């Protein structure tokens, strides 16, 4: 029964136009459906896992792509742990450290 429901959700998402898709995704999130689908990625039935995974990756994934110019060396631009090596010595100090 779970597989049938996931198939139905997947089909609704696939058949939605661009405008409808955003509304459908928001509705799924608002009713707690996204959490339920994410939990089904740990289901013992391989088919249920695959459908849940496809839904999450296809319609709810916000991951940054590897070729994103805002992502440098695994860290996003503006990340407090992202160091810009091009600014060292730009102020005419020759890049020397002063204590």
C-alpha cells in the first residue's frame, strides 16, 4: 500500500506543470509529507526506498551542484571557513604576517 501511495505522489509530481509543481511541493511539505517520504528511504522494501529516493532527489533536493561557481573547494563563497587565498598581500604588505 505504501508503494502505491508513493507511486501516486510521484506521478502527480511528474505530471505537474512548472507552476503547479511548486505548489504541490509546498503542500507536501506543509502536511509533513516530506518527512514521511524521507523516513521511507530507510524502508526494508527496496522498491519503496527507490521511489522515495527518486522523489526526494527529483523534487526536493537543494544540494549545490559540483560545477557551481559559488562553491569553492567544497565550501560555499561567504562561508566563514572559506579562505580567499587571492587577497594575501594585495594591500602592498607583501603578504607578511605582523604580530
